[in-house]
């Protein structure tokens, strides 16, 4: 069978692309090596926020929020929480509701006294229900388990010795994307550094958090809270700031750096060679609907 589009990778970018293509009547196949959301999209929650330094990213975040709400209606699932975001240290250009020390602790009840005196609140922010979103998207597209060993500019995808053909190929393979598209002259210019996100309990009901020291997100109804630390050794700061919390698990991941990312590592890019489109993204979950629509549009408009 010849497909309108083959998508490589079943993380948020790949599934969003496949879903948006299917909505438009395209025949689409997702090929995934490990499992749905098994790599960079792993975890239970991510922060959705309007707060960004870059005005263009703020605009895209508002567009993405409308997309998440549309997905909720179409997928019949609650995907975007309303916990809000406590932002400490500020982001130039973003104006949120000011919070004093007591209001900060009301939003973050597990926080020790005297940690922060001032913050702002992003009321449109919240925790994305990652697993629920990925599963809902995956249920509406065709996924085949297999390892893609090569892609060609003419739309050929090699899965081992099997040749699959498509009018367009979208490579959303996370850290594996560069190796698949380098021979086509595409360079995402990515570099990585190790990063750890630790899960803590008990947190109760709490808002999302971004501070100079760390970021945090509530994990739905589990009563747990995931905290990622910006610098090595910041676990000592977490122990001081959140003395009631105890570590119950961790996920090893990476921080990405590229010229097309902002200072907080947020952004995405699309590169094209022939019928192959390579997607690069960091902190992509919150922009999922926007990325999916952009990649679907590119795929449907590849010159044949």
C-alpha cells in the first residue's frame, strides 16, 4: 500500500501530526520502534503555560490552548488541567497576576515558609494529562511497531528490509531524527545534556511551578508532584524548599540546546528535503496541537 504520509515516531509530535492528517482525510501510518510515548514524551504530565519570554511563543501558546480544547472535544477526554502556574523570577514581556508570600503558599501548600516573597500567576496554565492525551491520539491512527532504518527523499521508508512508500514522510523520532535525515543534508543542530525529573509525594493539590531553581508539575489525581532541577545538586534546595515531600521515583531525560530554541529550551523547527520533513522540538508537549497542524499542512503540500 502507498500511503499519503508515513510518520516516524509515536511521541506527541508524531501522533499529533498523524491525527491532524487523518482528520483531513489522508491515509497515514505511524511507525514506532519502542511504544507510544516511550521516549521524550514519557511521563504523566507536562506544564502547559502561556508564560514565555518570546512574544511569538506566547501567541503560539494561546493557539495551542485552543487546540488542546478542540482535542478535548474531539477525543472526549479531559487533557488540560486548570491548576495554573506560579512563576518566580518573572519572564520579560509576560504579565501575570501578582502573588505575595501567603498567596504563593496557598498555590503551593507543600512549600516551606520564607522561600519566596513575590511571584506572578499564569491562570491559563496547567498540567497536561500526557498519558491520556497520547493514548487518545494513538487510538485514532494506525501504528505499526518497527525500527525505521532509513528514509529517502523520494518518500521511501525502510523498516529493516521492508520498503514502505509514501507521498510524504514526517520524521518525529526525537533524538533519533538527526541520524535518519543527516544524509539528506538536514541538520537540526541539536546538542543534549543529561537531566533528571524526580517524582515526590505527598503533594496534594498544587499549582505548576517555574523558578530559577526548578520547575514542578502536579501529576493529576495521584497526589504526587514532579520536579525537574535546572542545575546538578539542586536536590538539596528541593529538600529545603519542600521539606514535606519524599522522592518516590525519577525519570532520566535530557535537556536540548539549539539555535532555534529560546533561553528556556522552548521551540520547534521543521526542515525539508524532497518528500521528507524532519521535526525538531524541545518542551514540545504544550505546543502539540500547533506542531501537529503545521507538520500536517507541510506533509499535504509536499510537491510530488
